[in-house]
């Protein structure tokens, strides 16, 4: 059985990432990209679906782990009755290869180590042909199936029932390196790497990246790790930012709310970009903007809410039966049919992110501003369309209040670009539409009886996304309507002190079953508390939320309070970027700086 989600750590090379369990087993890895088919898929099944275990043979061995400084080099320390050993796991950064290093060293005494390797390409649908390959060096094993191949170098492996195993003993001061390298099966195996040099270069790269920003107290360690996670989820070549490393980790154990998050959502990427820019990472802003311009180039009417890492548009959703699902939660899905949805809010998040890039000095080029003008031109004709909303509702489209407010923000950004930055555009027309949308929201998206904004026009339900209205400046955090909205959200959506996205029992999403509190929503509530004078409550909630990170600082999408465990795809960009913004809010208020919303109301 797979471990609890919080028992995994992530290592990655900004092309893909692996999940390493406390037990020394790598249970999830897609090669060579985040969105490739899995090579190790035990996370969504059992060891029969692919894994790579390196751990002491003694069942009484205990482990602790940590990242090496501000890197994604993971050190797992094993204590056994006979000695202490460490396993150093890393994916070398910048070598333009798909390598995974597992260095085992004995710290004291002697430790017997077991290695178990089960390669299962194609989401465990392709059992590879494995062979010893002494022509490529001592103790080399090659596995091939279809387009995929791996070469493994290290202690000699022996075949046993479609697994390969080795047992070796290390004495104090001894170490051995095991390296797995993926390569296209039509090519020859790559040459071995210099492990020591790769580890040093990888550590230096991550440390230098993390050192490029100053972080205020409190929550400095959590913010730094969250920023590192956001960078690790950003593809080095394309600039695309995946929402998570995994697919189909359930929102409810045993349920069917299992989605593939290994793609680039315009919304998530825009918010991630904003978080990085606010902490000084301008290069990422330019890189992502180039990805964006390539992905959405063409007719603005064809814009999608999400794309593949290289801007791929066709992301058909299908179910695979070769993986049974995490703890039996089926189906396992690949692709995401939400890519065909219309979500009006993405225009606001997109325009805000590009406005932030403009504010920090990323100059518009001959393509970037014309594209933004084209998007606003599309909105001029389509802002009234109902949509699927931020939560990708699979029920009927409606006029979501949050979506309309984000469209308001898009036009507000356009007005600012013309009137403040001197860019060409019809600011008067956009200002008129901005004000028209505000009036419509205030009339149809607000319930005067309960004094709250509502989830969508014609509804009396509330939605956690309404907390973003004050963050973008549609209303101030202390506006009586906003305070009333917060009170309604607290009454309807708080579960054991954490926030649900919305009431799934209302039937708005067209899906069976329920879910757990959504971590990003609770971080939004922290921001609202901080900016509305409830700073002590904000700090208390923030302390609780950062207490939910696992031992290496990672968060999934949701949290099961009763079960005291993380839920959903992991690690989740949305959760980590919301953590960063919540910490920023508390830091700003704590030092007496007045909150400045994204846009002036």
C-alpha cells in the first residue's frame, strides 16, 4: 500500500519530479517530463506498479529526513541496531538528462542495505525487457519497453519475479552510488555521470536561487520552501508551471474526484508568477510570459484555461485501468477535460500577473501588449457569458461572482496600462465596461438581506473565492459588505476551523461525494483577517496552517482534519503560493505597512 501523502518528499530537476517515501521507496516518477507516463506508479497502486526501494534490510530501522539546506537534495538518515546510514536522493539540475541519483553511505557501524527495483513504463502497462549489460560497464542493467529505456548503474542486481534486487553491506566511511538514467529506447545508453560533481552543481544551483530574495519574519522557512516548490514545478525549458507533480490523488479517499494536475493552468501559473515576482524573481517573469505568449497566440476566442507544458492544447481526459488508484480511489485519470471549459476569471489573473511584470520593469515587446489588447477586445464581446468558475464546475455554467470580479480586474488593468504607462488602447471604453461590471456585481452578486456577496447570480450560497474580492481591490477588506461576506463564509464553510471551497451538497458542481477543507482557501482567510484588523486571529490560523506542512515543508491540496492527513495532488502549487501571500500579509501588517490591494477600488 502507498504511504500517507504527507510521508512523501519531492526531488526534481525542473523537468520532472519523484516522490520519495519515508520508507526509502520512490513510488512516483514520470520520465522524462512531469506529464509523461509513469515509470514508478506504486503511489496509485502497489509495488507491482513500479517502485524503487533503497533502505536497510532490518525491519526495526527508523528514519528521519531533511533537505540539504535550501535544495531538493533529500537526506534520509537510517538508524539500525548495527549502525547508521544515509541515503542521499537527488535529480541533477542542469545536466540536460533524466538522471536520478541514490547515494548510500554508512555513517557509523555497519548497515545492510536492500535495493528493490521494479520498472513499469506506461502507467504500469508496459513490463520492460531487462538485461544485464556488461558492455556498458560493471553492474549495468538496461530496461526497455516501447519508446522508453533506462540504464541503472550500481550494486549488481538480480532478477526475481519481474523485480530486480540486490543486498549489500556498507561499513563506516563506505559509500556507493546508484544512478538511474532514462533515455529514448532507439538511442544508446548515455555515458555515466560524475555523481560528486553533479551533486555539488545541483546544490549550488538551488542555494543560489534561494538566496536571491530576502524574506521577512515570521514564517521565513515556510515561505522559502514554498518558493522553492514553485520553482521546482516550473519547467526549465518551456517556462510552463505544473499545478502539481501527481495525477489522481483523491480529494476524498475512495471517491472519484481524482484529477490530473500535471499541466499548466493560466490561473495557477499567473498567481505563481505574481508570488515569485513579489519576491524578486524577475527572470521567471520573463520566462513565463514568453511561455504564455506562445501558448495563447492566435485568436483570443481560442484561449484555454490550461495547456500542456509546451503549450499543447489537446489534453483529452481518459481513464486508465492499469493503475487501481491511491487506496483504491478510482478512476485514475490522464488528461483533463476542464481544458475545454470557459472560465472568465482567468483573464483577470492573467492581466494582473502581466501588470505586475510591467510594474517591476519587464518591458512590453512587440507581441505582449498587442496580445493583452486582443484579450480585452475578446472580453468586450464576451464578459457577460456564464462560465464554469474557478473550481471548474462540471455542472451547468452560471454567472459566478468571482469570475465577474476578475473580469472587472482585467479591464481595470487595461485602463491602468493606458493611463499610467502610456500604452495604446481604448481606456475610456474599458473604464466604462469596468464600471458596468461593478454595478452588475453589486446588483446581482450581492445579497443585501444577509449582507454577503454570493457564489453566483441568483444563489444564496457563498464561496471561499469571494475572499479574493478584497485582495484585488474590488472592495476594501474593511468594507461592511466584505465583512458580512466573511461572516457568512465562516458560518457556512468552516469545518473544524479550516475552509471548504463551497458546499458540495448544494449540487452546483454536478459531482457525487464531498471533499475536505481546501488549504489555499484557509490561507486566503488569513489574508483577509490580517487586512481587516483581525491580525491575532490571522496569526493563529496561519500558525495552524503551517503546522500542517509535512516534515520537509510540503503541502497537498486539501487536509483531512479528522484523519490528520493531507489529501489531494501533491505538492500543490496553489497551496504553496497561497502560503506565501498569507505570510506576506501578516508580515506587512506586523511592521505597520498599510495594505495596498492589487487594484484600487
